[in-house]
């Protein structure tokens, strides 16, 4: 639902909700700048850390189709951004929404997450 402006400047009901258009470039910037900071800080507490890193490597693989990249970058941005459905600082529950978003995204694009993405994720987890 959105309000539009009439010629007189008052708000008028247009009947449609207007969502901001997804911006892949901005989401990629957010993920690239905040992802590793948050992963290093939270990796031990994340039971889905390997899937998270696999999604990251797939999202930034140049061979990954644009639609798949958009889905994964959106899920990764949700993980990185500080505001979400359930605050990450809550014990046990904090990352459930992040895990659900990531699981949904991965279910949609699982055929594009290749063994080399998973291998890179495992190697990185050993270093963290």
C-alpha cells in the first residue's frame, strides 16, 4: 500500500504497495564489507557456518548465473545487516531467522552450489 501525491500536494491512496527495487550492487557491497567480520565473530556459534560460507563462495563465483547470485547475495545481506526479524544477540534464537533465510535461498539454488564452493568453505572454517 502506498500513498501518492495529488496535484494539490495532499496524500491520496493508490491501492498498491511499493517496495524498493532490489539493488544487487549495493547488497554485494554490504556483504563484501561486513560478511567476514561477522563470520569471524560468530562462526563458533553458527551451526550453519559451512552452508553460509558455501553460499558466499557461490555468490561471488563469476560462473554463477546472475539470478542465483541475486538470491544468495540477498540472503547473505540479511545475515550481515544488523536489523532483522530476531536480533542476533538473543541466545539460541538470534540466528534462527538468518538460518531460515539462508536455507530457503539455498533450496532455491542448490544445483549451483558446487563441490568447490563447499571445499572452500570447509578450508576457510579450519582457518577461523
